[in-house]
């Protein structure tokens, strides 16, 4: 019930459900993972929403209109997904290992955006890192770097 309320809220936030980004688009795959990270702890904060838009805008250099379409498509895709593989397989096909490490960094930025790392969020980053073949050492080093940057 709570997840349905969160999904409804995210959908209302992001606009219409028309799809602009295809299933095999790495932008959609990353955005959907970030949306999942934002909502996995059952709470969505304004800093998390802002961080989501900042990450997507800076990485993909999207217009405001395209950014909103990407967020809307990501919310819909995340809501339909039964597992993380749907998104990580797309990223694995399109991204270099360095870009996969960047995905883990982006996830940590969402996790720490509200100042608290919830166990569900940490577990999500661990699972995505495993699926992207990002080592435990890299995942933990990236976590420490992001925590220092965002939390001081």
C-alpha cells in the first residue's frame, strides 16, 4: 500500500506516461535504477528528487522537457520491473567498466542525498554493483568518497 502511494506520487511528479525513451536506452536504465534507489526505503525526500534531476541533467545534457520525459519514463519502467537485471543488463551492454563505477557513484549520491543510508538502499547498491561487476572494494571506496563529499 505504501509503495503504491509512492509510485502514484512519483507518477504525478513526473507527468504523462507516454514513453519517449526506449527499453534499450541506457539513459532510461540509469534513471529507473535511480528512481528505485530513491523510493526503496519507503520515503522520498526533496533532496533525493533534486539529486535525481541533477545527476540525469549533468550526465545526459538534457533539455528540461527531455529531463521530465526521462523521469516520467523511468518511474513507469521502474514500476513495471520485476528485477534489477532489466536495467543493469542494458547498462552492462552499453557502458564501460568506468561508467559502471559511475552508476554505483550515482546510486550512492541518491542514497546519501537525504543524509541517511537506509539498509534497503545499501542492499540495492550492493546488488546493482554485483550485477555491473563493480568490485566490493570499488563499491566501498565509492561509498566513502560520496559520503565524505555529501556528509562531510
